[in-house]
């Protein structure tokens, strides 16, 4: 005989299993939700780290992992990278800069010079960042490799706004203005053995007790393609790295010959007489920092690089 109590007993396992499944489903749902929130917060923190990095100097191998593809920093770097690794119609004329880039010896600094008024002066905080990056590079460049360069990258023209686009002359003013701002932030005094007159044959750019040469790359060049880049960039090299390349007349002739041949085949104008071998003693290296696009000699906009 089946009693009421025995029916309840047989029902208990079925009811218990249903409740167990329900409870397990709820627990798994809660765990999954918690993991989703943690992962989402982690992804957001990673993205924040990519967009707002705090380092001043970056290697070419670090940049793709540090900056999102849509960031202006990444786009500026890719434009510079494309120029360094160009193959068509030929390789980039400065083969030594290309070797340094491929060897991960370059250090890149990013500055956003944009403001509500594109003709306005660059913010002091931006200039302070640039000066600090230059100081870090000047103190440590010997650790980076024999063909190292400091490369300053800025937003591409397409990101500067459509209302006004700078000319080559505007870029020239920007270059020398940034160079003066960098020099003004050097904590060391100008060395007594180096003339302060930028036009003097023995003049060199001094920072942190180190000697540098510099040049500008800009998208405003049309004929001088050896100085063209999709974005405005500044590159600096310590003069001491040229000691091996220029240590003998034979080495100097070989280095200058290779660069000049490639430059002549790329530019749509004669080789500039302002491009000289470093420390040739005949004219200031400043003449080759920012070249014109029509053969005219463009010297520094300042008689002295430091404003003080």
C-alpha cells in the first residue's frame, strides 16, 4: 500500500535536483557577470594606458603597443616609419638614419602643439615636456646605439584642422621656435668654447653639455623630397656619433657620397650647398637644419639660439 508519506519521499529527489540546477545556474550567472565586469574594467584601464602614456621617450618597437592605432601619436609615427623604410622610388637618402631606425636605436618624443588658435604660441607645458625629453636623451644617448637619433613627432596635417594649414615658411618658424624653446630649458650654461652666434662656422647646437645637429621634415616640401614627411618632424643627432663615420677622409668621402647620390636622385632640384659635412670648419651646421624648397639659403631666424 502506498501512503502519502511514501509519495513525498519519492518526490524529494526530483524536487531537490530541480532546485540544485536552479541554484547552480544562478551562481554561474553571477560569476560570469562578475568576470565580465572585471574584464571590462581591465580593458578600459589598458586602453587608458595606451592613450595617455607617461613616458617621454619611446623606441620604435614600443610605440605600436603603447598607442592605439587611431591616436595621433601612432599615426605620426607610422608616417615617419613609412619614410624611413621607403623603397619606392628609392630608399631614404640618409642610410645611416635608416640603419638606426631598423636597429631600434631611435628615441621618439611626441608633442601636440595644437591649440584653439593654430597660429598661437605653443603652450609652456608642452615646451616643458619637450625640454625634459631632450634632457633625458642628452644624458643617455650613448646607451641607445651608434646610430641613434632623437625624433620629435607632431600631429599630422589632417588632424590640425581644415580652417588653416601652415606653409613651409610657417614650419620654418615653428622649427626654430621649438629649437629656441628647447635650448632655453637647458639647465647648463652655454659653453665658453662654442660661439653663441648661430652663423659662426664653429657653432653647434648645445644641450646638456652635448653637441647636436638637427633637421626638419615636413609635408610642405614639393621639390626637396629628401626632407619630405607626411607629418612635421624634427630629428637630432649627437655630433659625437659622426666621429667614426668621419674619422678619415676616405670614410667621410664615402658617407657623403652615398647620401648625396641618393638625395640627388630623389630631389627635383640641385643638391643644396647648405648641406655640409659636420664640423667642416667653413660654415655653420645651422644652414642645413631647415632647407628651402627653391635653392635659396635659409639660415637661422635667430642670431643666438637662446633668448636670454
